[in-house]
C-alpha cells in the first residue's frame, strides 16, 4: 500500500436508545470532533461500481482484498470535494484521497475521462485505469449525519451515523435538492470504531455496556438494496 498505515475498523448496528447511552458516557472521556457543529456534520458520498456490481459483490462476499472509490463532500459544500479510495487488506483498512473540483466530478459523471490519464494526481490516474478496465462509474449517492468522538491514545475515532439515505441510482451528487429515501431504519444507528494498533481499555469498557453485534454491512451496501 505504498507505505500507507492501515487502521482497524469495527462496525455495529445499535438502537437510538443505546446510542444515547453510549454518547453520554463517551463524552466524559473523548473529545468531540472540532469540525462541524457540536461534533456533527452531514456527509454525502457517491460510490463507484460497474454494470456487474463488482464492488458490491466483493463486499457482500467478504473479500479480504478489495478497493472502493467514492467522492465525498460535507454539509453540501461543493467547493470542497475529496476523491477517496478505500482499500481492505485482510483486517486492515487503508484510505487515500485527493481534492476534486465540482467541474471535474461532472466530467467524470458524464463519461469524459481521457483527461484523467495524464493528471498529476496519482489517485485520479488510478481511478481512470479502473474506469477503463472494469467500467466502474458513479452509481449511487448516500447521505447521512455523522457525530464524531476522538480519543488521542491509539488514534481512536468513534462515529455515530444516522438518517442514512440513498438516491437509488441518481448520481446528481452536487444537487442539494437530490431526492433521497431511507436506506436504514430510522430507529437504528451505525456505530463505527476506528483505531491504529490497539483499542484502549477504557474505550473497550465503554463499548461493552451496550448490546452490539458486529456487522458486515456498509452504507453503500445498504443503499444498493434499492437497485
């Protein structure tokens, strides 16, 4: 992975009641993310896949070596868009990203991609190869609200993702009026725990007070239930 440092990720589906309980306990030991409003912000991502659902199938079948491309913005601010590549290698997750302009995304969405082959950004050239070889393209948009808690020892991030919605197959990523529908039962929240080499004991203890079940689903996987 070109010297990238992998992280571990645990995912759980929890009820809103458990989310409330856990949040109240975490805030005594962890800091809110300084970005956003009171640690919360809206995330919109558009995921890439192909006609054969290559990325979705690899996730569903639990491949330990897989890559996923997405473009992401925050609070509907199209002036700051990241292109991201998230890679899974055994039990570690790696992420690469670079800036992407709104105009560049629209060109990609419309299939105008030849300019990417000579771009100075490694990630854009990588995406060009994947789009050419495997015909991946923007497939669906996923919206959700994220609340983030940070613990510096072990570089821990605990996130609560709620109000997960999908555009189904509409890829008009930059449209703030894009029509979306619920992809997750509103009474449930996705809890994600991300850390480096170890998960500190105090965080383990806090997480153990609620009934969690490790889940293999992703927000992209949830969104694709609708097509």
